[in-house]
């Protein structure tokens, strides 16, 4: 993929902070809105979710999820030209040491200060969505299938 | 549900024009961006999609889909307060007479004028997503499970 396309992908991932999470619920897809924090190399995306939420219950049963990050609709004539990337991921509760958790907590609170209360609540935890592959629509008729290596290349830009 | 909440739902559905569509792909959820047109009573949502697209192939295999409409991220401190509704639907290619198709085509083109080209292409068709139920997040801690009757009540406001 050319540098311009990779650059557009990197800007999209870095600009947006909410995404649509597709989980499996009773054999059918279910889509919910989540706040996310990308890993520096775009190899994984972190969520902070309550175990009481539907999507968390779903991820606990079926780890394969889809996380779609889309450019904000700016009212342009043709919304089909909006840039978006659908990541297919494996979701797991974060398994990290205290240092990693502390680093992630700091980064999360810098991005989502209103989320501080979730660190006082026992039902909230970080989940890590490891990227298996992705489908990037850079514009009308500009669809690219991406491997984690492509995402890593975008993250280096 | 109170009139204020129903009114907020109606405004959300009428204001947005793109949604996240969750389909089932190889046993896992896949999320893509679609343009949509709600039926006047919010009982169904129409899409215009190509049979070459992944989501169309998915819907042809598994009719149960999820359509999530979210308020545009306006950069507020807490994105968890963004309003969103996740509709669970049954998707079918539109089966209507010529009059219904013509009416829908006019409404679609008024909303998405750049989509005119899709009426020249043989691979595009309307799909109708009939709503089974919905989950409406009106704000932080304000989640409502909705039946089609609730959506119809919102549509009357």
C-alpha cells in the first residue's frame, strides 16, 4: 500500500476516539459504541468496559469481534466517501503487570478524563483487542485488505 | 418511556444518515459503514448496497443484523454520553411493487444525490431491515430496551 494511503489510515485511527464494536450475541451480531485507545503500533486496541455491559458479556463468550473506526460525517454530498476501517480482532481481558496497567491507566485518563470514576468501580476493566486483519475503505472504490504488518507500517508514519 | 426520551430518539434517527452495520461473516461479527433511510414509522430501515459488498453477501447468508446509529462525536469531555441506538433487524432484499420502488428511489436520491449512479448499476439493490428490537442509550446510565412499538411512538413525535 502506498505511503499516502497508509498516512490517511494513521490519521483516521489517531483522530477518532470512539468506534463501533461488533460482538456476537445469541448467534447474531450486535453493535455498540465504545471509546478506544490504540496501541502505538496499531497492533491492538484497548477498551475499558463494565462486565455488566452486553458487549463485555458477549466478548467473554466469543473473542472474535469487529471494531470499526469511521471518519465523522461532515455533511458532504456523498457519505460513501467517508473513510473507515473495520478491524477484526481477538478480544481478551488485559493480562499485564502492574507497570503496564499503570501506564495504560495514565494514557486512558489523559484521553478520557471523565472515565476516572471507572477506576473506583469493581466491574470495570481493560480489554485488549489484538488485530487479526482489517479492511480499510480510503474512499469510494478504494478498499484495501490489511494485515497487521500494514497497520504497523501506518503506525510508523 | 417518557416523551422527552422518545423525542431524543426521534431526533437522533432523523438527524444521522450513516450507521454501523453488524453482519455475520465466517461465524464472527463484521462492522461496516452504510447510508440508511428510515421508514416513516421507524419500523424498518432501507439500505442501498451492492451484491459485491461483503455486508450484502453476509446478509444473504444470515438475515439477523445490527444497525447502530450514533450521535456524531462533537469532542465533548465524555464520549460515553453520546446518544446511540442499536437496532436488531431482519434484513431482506426489498420486495415491493414498482410504485413502492419508485417512491423509495425518489426519497433515496433526495437524501443521497451522489447515489444516482447506483441506479445505473445492475449489482445495486435496496435492502429492507425490519426492526425486531432496539437498545437505546440516551446518555450515561440511561439505557432503554425498545420494542417496535416504542420506535413507532417516537416516530409519531
